[in-house]
C-alpha cells in the first residue's frame, strides 16, 4: 500500500493513495483532505482506515451487531418526524416512508448518539478555536511527562498525531464532517435498515471519543490542568465547602473557558479572597483542575437545590446539562444569571456591547434577571463585580420556606398523588407532605436523600407547592454539613503505567478495568456507585471515574470520615480509584485500553481501528458503567465503547435508551472466533456476554460487572481469578453457585483451586470437554501467515 | 377503582393500549387457555407485601397452584432459592425481555413457545419498556401485569388500584378457574 501526504495550496493536508489494500477490499485513488496541516515525520506506518468514512468500518460493526443483537423497547410506537406522518408503526405496519418499528427504533438510537456527539464536538470546537485565538495555532499540545502517545484515540481513528492546536483543529474538521453524514442519515428516506442505523451510531460514537479527547487535550495543554498526574490534588467538595462570608459564584455546565476568565479577573484585580467560586457538573471538575481552590459543589442533580438554597450571588451557565428554566429559579432567590454560551442564551438580553458598569448596575438593582454575554473578558469582569455587589444585598433575602410555613401550607394537600406520579423514582412525596401536616419533616428529608432534583413533582402539584424546596429545607441540617474530599481530574493515563499493568490486564490477572462515567440519574441515590467501586477495588480491579459519578463516589465516607479518594491511590493500577476528570476526559479511559494494545502488544495504532478494537474486545477486560446515565452524551459515549467492543452497563433508568445489545450465551454459533495462530474456527465462551445492558438494581450490577470482565484471551490464571470473583459475587447476591461455570472452563487449569469439587461436579453433569484456548480474533484477515482471507 | 391510565402520567403509548382487568376471572381464563405461561418476577417482590404475605410467598403459591414456572430477575432468585422453591429460573430483566422475542425460546424443555407472560416487581418505567418490547416484537405472547398500576403496553392490566382492591384481586387469581391444571 502506498500512502502519501501532501500540502494543498490552501495548506490543507491531503491523504492520497493510488491503491489502498485493506481488509475491507482494495480501493483505488483514495484521497482524503484532512485539514490544514500534516504530520510528515511520524514513522509509524499508516493502517488501513485513516479517517474512516461512515461505512468503512461497517463490516466490523456488523460482526458485533450479529453477536450482540439489538433488543428494542420502543418508547413510542408512532413516528411524527415528517409531514407524511404521524405514522402508526404497530403490528408490523410501516410508515409512509417505508420504515418499520425496528428501523425507527434504531433511528432513535442514532439520533441520540448524534445529539450527544454534537454536544461534545461543539464544545471541543469552541475550546480549540478559542485557544488558537488565545495562544496561536502552533501552541503545542501535551498530556505531560510519561506520555508519548498523547492522543491515542485520535491516532487510532484518524492516523493523525495532533501536536498543535492547529492540528487538533484539523482533526475536528474530520469529526464534523462525519457527524454531518451520520446526522443526515436520520432524515426521512435515507437509511432504512436497523443494522445500518446502528452501525452509524457506532461510527458517531467513535467520532465522539475523538472530539472529547481533543477537547481535553486542548484544555489540559493550555490551562495548566494536572497532566496525567496520579497525585492530582485532593480538593474539597460539597455545599458546605463554599464560604458564605464571601461572594458566591456558582458555575454550571461543562465548558470551563468562561469560568477561567472569572477566576483570572478576580486574581488580577486583587479580589480573589472576596469571592468563592463553586461548580456543578463538569465545569466543577474543570475549575478545580484550573485552580485547586475552586470548589466542587456537586453533580448535576444538585443544581436546583443549591440555587434554591439562595447562596449563589451570581449563577453562571455555560453549556450542557444546565436546567433550561434556571433563570426562573434564580430569579426567585434574586441571583442574577449570566449566560455565557451560544448554545444556551436562555432568552436573556445580549449586553455584550454595553458598558460593564451599566450591566452590573442593571443586574444588581434587579432590573434584569440576567444577561447573555459573548465576550469572555467582559464575563469575568461582570460576574466578579456583580457577585461582590450582590453579596451584602442578598444576605437579607430569605430563600427557602420556614418549617412552620411548610406545615401550614401542607394542610391543603389534596392527596391527589400527582406528585408521586410525576416522580421518576416514584418517591412517596405525598406521604411526606402528609407527615409535614403534623409537623414531621423527616419523611421529606428522606425523599431529599434519593431525589434527583428534577422538580417534576412540584410542576405536577395542583397546589403549586414548591415541593423540592420543602425537601431542601427539611434536609437543611444534612446538606449544610455536606463536605467531602475528591481527587481532581488527573487527565490521561501515563505510558509508564500502561507498561506496568498491560500484561496483567491482558492475561486477566488484573481482573478488569471498570470505568464509571456519567450523570446522576440514580434510581435510589448514589451510594451504589461507591459500594460498587469499593468492592471491585478490593478485588484488585482498576476503577476509573469521570464526570458526575466521580463526585458522587466521593460523597460516601468511611468511619474515619475519609472518602474513597483519600483511601485509595490515584495510579492506574490494581485496587486504585482514579478520577480522570470531566466528561470529555472519559476519552482517556478508551485511550488507556488502546494504549495497552500499542504499548504492551506493540500493535500499530495509526489508522488501524478494526484491529485494535478486535484486540480490546477479545483481551482487555474493560467494563463501562453509567449507573445514572441520563443524557444523549451518555448515549454517544456508550456508542464509542461499543465500537471498541467494550461492554457498557447502565442503571435501571438506562432502559430508557430503549435498546439493549444482548448476546445469547445459549447459542454456540454466536461465539465463534478465528484462532489467529492456526486460522481455525474456534468456539469460545460467552465473554463479554452482552455489549449494552441495563441492570435492574445494585445486586445485578455487582454480578454483571464481574461476568462482563471475562475475555476469550484470558490465560488460565486470569480466567480462574475472574471466575472466582464472578462465583463469589453470584453466591453473595444471587444466593447460589452459578450454573454456567462449566462453559467458561477450557482446561483444568482454568478452575479456581478452592472451588474444584463444585466445578468438577458441574462439568461432569454437563459432559464437559476440553476446549482450545485460541489467539482470538473476529477478523479473518488478522490470522497470521496469510491463512485468513477477506471477509 | 382508579382509572386505567398510565401511573406515571407521561408514559402514554401508541394506538393500542392494555385492556383494564375489571374481573379477575379474566386472568384465570387466560391462564387456563395458555399452553405455556410464564411468570416474570422482579426485585420489588422482595419488599412488597400483599396483606401480610411477602410477594415471594405469594408467587410460590401462585406458581404451584397454576403450575407456571417463574423467571426471577436480579437477586429475586435468591429469595426463591432460600425458600427451597425449585421452579424459578434466573435471568436478568433485560435478558428475559430479549429472550422472549425469540419465538423458539422457552425457559425449560416443554412444548413452547411461551404464549402468556405475567409480570410483577419492576420499576414502573422499566416494566413499561419491557412490555413495549413484547407488544412490538413478540406478537405471539399475551402479557398480563399483576402490579397495582396500569401498564398500557400490556395486553391486560389492572387499572390503578387502591391497595385494598389490589390485595383482593391477587387473592382471587390464586384460585384456578375450573380447578388446578
Ligand atoms: S419519517 Fe417515515 S415513519 Fe416518520 S412520520 Fe415520516 S413517513 Fe412516517
Ligand atoms: S424533585 Fe425529587 S421527589 Fe420531586 S419528582 Fe424529582 S426526583 Fe421525585
Ligand atoms: S401533588 Fe400536591 S396536592 Fe397532590 S398529593 Fe402531592 S403535594 Fe398533595
């Protein structure tokens, strides 16, 4: 294969190959324009699929989708996306465009992944463009010492090694093109088959991982964040970490750029000690990575309770996961809102061109509830000045109702149950209100503990009760004490760390890598995340966190008052609990898996997606978990893992993604692999059994995690370790010895020694026969010595 | 008796919706007619009670009376095993939802496939989606939900019931129509 790079007149890079022979066939005159710059001194050979277009990896997707068939659970049996409709898709009927319910269900999956990818990608684009503006296009990107493979996902997908902001921008050009194509496939009369909608969802999930990686790489490189630091600082979190004596600024969202201008302005003007800035959601992680003195208030579900508490002198919103009615809520407690992002201007007047003091005056006097500002420098000045002026004024304003007032108001409850029926978790809100009639606010406080802060109960209440505020008041004693230590986001995993753990992970001796990611849509509070992480860290899994889950896990303290981050190291190693950072930093988890293939197995990364995904799927016992998955971003993040062949578990609310990817352990023919050494077809055990799975509860999550860590390539020692964990957790939570152990035993040496008798009995009962341990691959062309063929 | 409308008010569905069970004899008749019924019991059965009886005990009695196997999801299986009940099989809620879409599949070797599936014990929204999968992709299966709240995606569902009425209904359906099978 001859691949050439060239600079075009417009300084765009062009990848050109007269003939490209790949496992997918032979292509003539391939030519791809990739942006503005080119990497001509990287000697790693280019793999077969640099910057794959929408269908280039389709055959890989189809392999996964044939083994892990989608099981759809439509939330709607109608389609109303075009004026042909509404169309009734029940009982095998097709819409006017020809689509059936399977196709429509898959189309919804793709739509969600597109939306999620777009949110990350737009964030990434803003970050890179902004940093180019600030630091120039040639500013060098870095993940810090000990990281030579700085952007493994990007290298793998695009074949580009982004070394400067300009090159990062070129990578985003590619991503944006792909997103346009996958989004267009959702249009009426484009894609028609479920499997191709799904394949495109995988594609955009892969693109999403690139976009996230670039966003984090850009901010880590330019903003002085911890760089691959296992000892990133421990920072204080929780509502009580905010100092009420200072002017409080609450920053909500995901894009840290506006908040950095606030912090910079405060220190440059010598007022840093007069303000306290705290964040909700991923902006919290990134302000703390920028300045360890910034506070992490809590996950997304805490935004309403904190705003209602009335502490914030100014509320700053950037993008993603902010309450769209934030202005209304903030107005009630006289907190001005500053919208800083074009995606969420919140209906506020654009005052970018006005004089700062005029804007501050209008906000402080209450003449306007908030402003939208496009100029970052102005944001910094307006926010700091407004917060300092608001602080003494607002102290006098009450926010939450008194306990006596709640008791008085509760008397008129109509016992209509509408609050319960509106609650996503079926919380006993009405019963708590009835208890409040008697002056007992305990039940309202209990509801607070498991509340995700959505306020659906109060918007359903015919009496217009501010039920969420009542809960916040009832639990005041608890949240006012809320303070816990979390580890700031460390960024990527070092190459040196991968060198240490690569082999034990691939051999199965470190039984797995668990990636807890995502949001706070918990079914019954967040304790499950902590207990899960603690149990698996004890079992020597590597447990990695990002996003809101990384905050929630820190809220649980041991008897000595220590959080999991204080108890466990932040290195990428057995028994550790790491925080990589905000949502976009979760790309480092995929990056770590990719680097295992590169550093330990010495496989080429560059433009070599299918081979590396196949490697990870068969060898790296990684399991993604999103106990509180909520957003479309979580959907696209999951899709990125699916394409890498990494299974993802979601909590019960994750059923609302409406499609699982389920393996059938009972169908031997689904579990055939090629033995890369011999070219033989070999049957392996069902591992990982599923690719996307919503668990019903904590107990099922415990057992499923251990089971999904099993891989065909486990060595005997690795397999026996993994089975020991699976058996032990199964006995604990399911109450009996699992009946499928014999299917995972290939040779005697796979049997955990202490369980020999039981397993032997099961093997005998099931007429067990010894099985080969292949060098497993799903891709025939990867059979060594040319014994494989195209497929 | 409350109305037959989704308990979580946003969970409306498509053009067809479950028939409200007005008389419990309907359930008895469906069981009697079914060739291979199946009961799918989720983890809320571990904490719910009907009168003073645990739902696990109730379903053991139900299963024994009507000779219907149980799929117990998540850790619900533990409770059945602890009571020495051996007609319960372990599958995840999503796994059983997937398997039931396979027209060949059955929980134990018997003439299949399952043609009647009764459900209980899941978060409302989860059961709503599980039943949606079955209504859309398993047209050979009729579904009955035995919980207190109306599930529009079932073939048959109680309307939203007061606890007392639900207890009465559960008691009534323990008695087989025309004697045990
Ligand atoms: S997109 Fe197709 S199924 Fe949807 S409304 Fe239009 S014609 Fe009907
Ligand atoms: S605010 Fe809390 S209690 Fe109210 S509906 Fe939402 S989760 Fe339920
Ligand atoms: S919705 Fe309001 S009035 Fe109705 S039961 Fe709940 S608190 Fe009472």
